[in-house]
């Protein structure tokens, strides 16, 4: 549906605004003519601060009658304290730049901490859907925080019904931990199709994002809360590591550059995250008063390639440690040396009550041995980088970081784990608590596999791979309450939701209790 507003209202708003410099060199903004609603990709917000937030939208190129002109398009924006926009507290004008896919990233400042705001965009006679966002709490506050985290939403394998339920939760924030899109088609019992081959170019990645963004349930989830986002492999290519692709493509960095730009164009990110060639700084910390600090990590861009891949290939493998000496190399890194050093410094400086490492995958050791014989480890996650994991957990213990919680995704199953510097010693002290969330849609392991893994990993307190969904976390000064929320079926767009399991972590006591 096309959203319209009166010409008088448009002129009144436009008359109070100052035109931002064109983002595409000296090109003059284009007076747009829209043939359909340009806001079909929805709206989003993210990276909240106590006094501001990032607002995002992207104009749908199909809406432009004169799209071939390749000029920036003026876009107005408003922020109000009420959904009816009777009390607008901030507004401005920017340009949707064709060089960045006609995306818009507005960094709003001057807002009040820890409160809800509503926002919208306008261009020509079109008005976007209204989004809701929330600023972070004041720097010295110990205000409670409610957030959810999610990952892995393969479009073909299910409907985004989990996002519809997520939008109805009582939350302040959503943290998305990677695999927002899938570049490839795989899995069983598809309910819909990508309708296009695997992307390699910028235009192809833009189309893949647009397909996902047009999903109404995903739009609803974005429009309801601010998001923090990081990526995993499928935003580029399965199992890629740093500058190496799974199929050892010699032109991989060119593909990675296209994928990184498309990620920036479609996420509520600050200008500091704008890609620079084939690289993009995504990791950073986000504070919510003195209650919580999130460390948003990037375990793809800087990692050492996976150990002992199949002959002639890159990417992951399941290996026995005695048959893969490379696995135990002390120099191997998942985060890269610079990010490792940054994280250690931030952990040492933090005064937060809860320190949340938001990263892509399962950090705990998961021995996949069969029939109780011979340890086996999957090399694409932290099990492929045991020295790097030990360094990180040792830093948490050495710096006495308060209440470290690790959240992750990627493995398409729900897990609760005790994190230790030595997983092979049952009496080793617990350093941190890990919660790994299941996928939004992507298929998980079989019950038999999960049962086998539970039998051989005593530090894993809960595991389930049958259900899809997300995880909610409620933080206060005394405890973290974690709920695994799962849908009845991702194949049913009208499926209901329930709480599969609930756990508590108490202040000063690492390890989850049911």
C-alpha cells in the first residue's frame, strides 16, 4: 500500500529543514516520481545511545519512474514522542544516495535517555510505515533491560513467524547474531524460494536483501525495536574465512566487498561502519548505563582459515585432534589479533554489572564423538580455534570481568553451557555462562545427534535442536532471566509460540540454573 500525506503538510515540514549535502558528489537531488510505494523495504533503527539512535530505510528502486537518472533523492525524516506525531522533537532532510542503493542512515542526536520514540520517512508524496525505537539508558543508570537475540533465517526453509511473535514481546532491544540472509539454497521441505541464483555482485546481493526485507513479519520486528547487528558467513558465502572462500575463489575479495556494502546498505549502522574497500569495521561495544555492556564481535573477517579442510577446499570439516596438528596451533585466531586486544582491554575497563559477548556461534567445546570413541570437533566454530578460546576465557578470569554472558547462534540449536578454560576437567571452575539460540528458520540437528552430544559434554546443561525461534533475556541488578521461545512450526505462517525452557543466572555466580 502507498502511504501518502498532504502537500500542505509536506511543504510545511520541508520549509523548516536544511538540505543535507548530496551524498553522490556534486549531483543535484532528483525530484522523484514514484510509480509504487518506495518504502516497501520497511524501516529500522539501531545502535542506540543515551541521546540518539540510527534510523534506516532504503527506497525501493522499482518505485522510481526516473531511476535511470542515478541522482540522490531527498528524504525527510521525523522523530516524535508519540505515535501520532503531534509532538515532533527532531526532524531533518537527507538524501538517498544511489551509490549506496538509495539507502538512508540518519544518526539522530539530542534525544532523552531510556525512552521510546516514533519515527518515519517521507519522500515526494510517499510516507513510510511508522517505526518505534528506544534510546539507551543514561550512563550512570542501573535501569533494567529486556532484549532478545536471534540468528539464522534461511528464507526458503520457513516463514519468519518467529519475528511476528518477537515483535509482540516486551523488549527494549534486539541483537541479531548473523546469517540475516542466505546466499545459497539448501535444506529440506522448502516453503518458498529465493527465485534467483546465488549472488556474487552488489546488485545481486541487493536483490537478495530486498527479498528478505519485503517479508512483513521481519519488517514488523525491525519497526518495533532498535537492533544491534553482526554478521556470520551466509551474508557473503558459506564457511568463508577472512579472504578465503570455501571453493578457494581467487576473486573472493571482490565478492566480499560487494556483500559487505550490501550489508551496510540494509542495516541500521552508523557511518563509522561504512565499508572501506573489501573491509568493514563492525565490532564495537554498546553500553546500557552501568547495567550492561554488549561486545558486538566479528568472527569472520579476521580469522585464521579453518584447520585441515578437505583436500582442495576451504571451509569447515569435522576432525580428530590427533589427526589435525594444525588445530592446536597457538597462533590461530578467530577474532584476529587486533580485535582480541581490543576486547581484552574493554573487558578490563568495564564497570558494567553484566558483560555480554554477542558473537556468532557456540563458544563451549562440543565433542561430537560417536559411540563414545575418539573426540571429533567441527572446525568452523570455536572448537576449530581452541587456543583463541582459551585466551579469551583466561582474560575473563584474569580481569575478573563481572557476570560475563556469552550469546551466540549459527548451530541452529538451543544450548546452555558452562564456559571453562579446560572443558576436559569436570572440576575446572566455571568462568562464564553461555546461551546459544536456535535459528529463526534454518534446520537443526537431529534429536539423536543432540542426545549423543549431551552424553559426552557434561558442561552442556541444556540442548535442543528440534525447534526454531529466539531467546529473550531480562536483566536487573540481581539476575538474568533467559527464556528460549520457540514456534510450533516454522513451516506454518500462523504458528503459535511457547517457552521451551527458562534459566536464571545470579549476580556473581557464573552458571545457569533451571
